[in-house]
């Protein structure tokens, strides 16, 4: 079975369209955070046209159309969740300690997550935690759409280029109050991967200290 895992779209239908043009899969999982971005309604409409399985991200919690979506889905033995099976705000990065991964996800199984917008493939014994990356707001050091293709239970990381100039023009014309900030920070420049990891790890440690 081939499953396309599309996470963290964040109101970017142009990035999603580019990914869908490349998807060759038996099923699609939309892994949360369709909202919180420049063109949320267009992204939501596009996602709604898919015959997909949906899990709820933290950015979807406050919209009545998505607030009751499940936190997890399981296909072909793989568990899909936005951040963890029980909490869509838990932070996990490429640098999170192994013992913390086991505490959050358990000692075995394959989990595909998102939330922290950078791809990784972590293994601790019989546990495997894979971040599919972000379709619409990647923190990878380059501007592109990142996702995963899970083939017979084996996650494979993917990247798709999209028309950045079109996205910039459409966002600027959208009337969205945060348009220029989003364009400047996510499309005209790429968020450095290591900077993002350090930022999220600091937040994770602060949260665990409370």
C-alpha cells in the first residue's frame, strides 16, 4: 500500500497542488494544520475535495469544521498523528533525546508526525518516528513543499518544488493582514533547519520544566 502523508499545509494551496500533481498513492493522509496561513479557505476547499483520511493538528482545533477530527489514524500498520497520539502540541525534533521519544510514543511501532515543520527519520530500537515535513511552511533551509510517501509501511521522505513567484503574488493580492510578513519569512527566504530545531528544542525543554 502506498500512502501519501501531507502535513502542515498552513493555507498554501499552491504548494499542495504541486504535491498532489506528483502523488502516486493508494491513500492520502492529511496530517493536520490545514489552517493558519495566507489562503486558508482555498486550502481547506482543496483538501476537502480529496478522498483522504484526516487527523487534527493544533491549528485546526478552533475551527468547528475540523475541531472534532481524530488525533490519530492507522493505515497499513503505521500510526499517523500531528504531534503525538494523545496531544497535537507535543514537540519532537531531529534532536529530541531518545528517551523522550520512547516516553511519548512507546517502545515500538512506526509513527508519522508533523508539527515541527522539518523532516527526520528517528529510530530507537523497535520504535520509528518520522516527520513528514511541512507542505506549506517548511523549516528546511530551502523553499519547497515537503511530505512523505509510505510504501508498505516504510516511510520515505519527499520534496516537491512549487511556483514561489505565483504564491508570492497571490498572497500579496489576498488582503491577508500578515501577507508581507509571511512572504518575507517563508517564501523570499528559507527558515534555516538548524535554527528551527534549536528553537523547538528550547520550547520543548521549557515545557518539560513546568
